[in-house]
């Protein structure tokens, strides 16, 4: 089994045996371009850069694939965050959808009772992705080195990015590429808390406040022409770590054994139904 996992780690694209995925980059017909009288749409194009070069830097500049080469079979957020995220997916993702779980791991937090046509996983550790029971297929790609997603236009009903956006050094290009592979009306759901691998988060995220990080993700959406106005969902934990046992929480905090529950933040936007022209 260890040998199998090692081989999986080396391959950039991995297929589960249940079905065959044939991702392809769509070709634009020159004949269509010549006969279409409409002006070229600016939808999906990057309107402006949100980050400067300094804001994109990381304390650990080693390749991300080296950092994530060892599998981490842990939850990176607490149960309250996971419950909120699963409820959000339950309310926003239709049964039968084709979903891309971007920057995924060994869990996707999708509702167990909902059946999707296909869930494609993306990440940097094959062992983690191979253990994820919700993935039909997965592929390995470092989005900080190559932002291209090898899927045809308008392929996915939804793209998910949970607790990973803080590591993107080219978020504008990634969001533009997500726009391309989304179907009209398709959703991009970005969720995050206040946790991070500090040395791997970009500088602007490390230096920002929680509210500032929410607004930063909003700007990522707004940098790409064609997304709807981003919707913000925020759930803050009660002061002191919860109201159930305030005295116990106070005492545990006093001796350094208690931590505040994770805040839940999500920013959602949709690929505009209507084509946008200059």
C-alpha cells in the first residue's frame, strides 16, 4: 500500500476506477469568431490586480509541493466551522451537480445525504486526496506555479475552495480560470477562518485583520469581469469561547488550555447568467 501511495504522489493526475474523466481545453472556432457579429465579451478577464508583488510573498519560499508532500490527516478547522460549511453546501449546491473541490484534502465537508453527478478533487498531496470518499477523481497541481485548469469551458456547476485561499499567490488568475470553467449561474464558494500555515500564507493575508481578509476575497471576485456581487457570510463565536460553561471557559482560558471557537467566513459569487460585452 505504501508503494501505491508513493506512485500516486508522483503522478500529476489521478483517476479513480469508477469512471473515466476526460478533461480538455475547449477550442474556439475561428469560423465562429469570423461570423459572430457581436462584440467580444470581456467576461472572465482580469480587470485589475489586487495584490502587489510584496503582498504575494511568503515567509517560506520553498515550492509548495515540498511543504505538502507529507500527508496531514487532520481537520484544519473545528467542528463548528465544519458544521456551518456543510450547511452552506447543503443550501447552495444542487443535487446532481458537477463540483470541483479546489485545494482539497482527505475530507470535503459535503453533506452526506446529497448525491452529486461528479466531484473532482484538486490538491497537492495524493495520499490525502486518495482517502477522500467524496471524490470521483482528483489531480495534483500547484496553482502558484500554474493557474491553468485542464477542463473545458462551462464544465462545473460549482467550485469550492475551503481554507485554502490564503495560500494563493496569483488569486486574480485563479479566479479568472474558475470563471472560465463555471457554467452560467455556477457558484464559487470560498470559505476560511483565522487559521493558517503562517509561513505559507501570503504576506497581505498574514498582516491583515479578519475583516480585512474578507474584503480581500471580495476584491479577488471583483477583479474578474463577470462575477455577480459577492455575498458575505460571517458567523462569529461568542466572546469567551461559548456560553454553555462561561466559568469553565474563563478558567481554562486563564491557564492557557482553552481556545476560542473558529470564526466562519464565506464569500460567494456566481458566474453571471447574461453575457457581458464591451
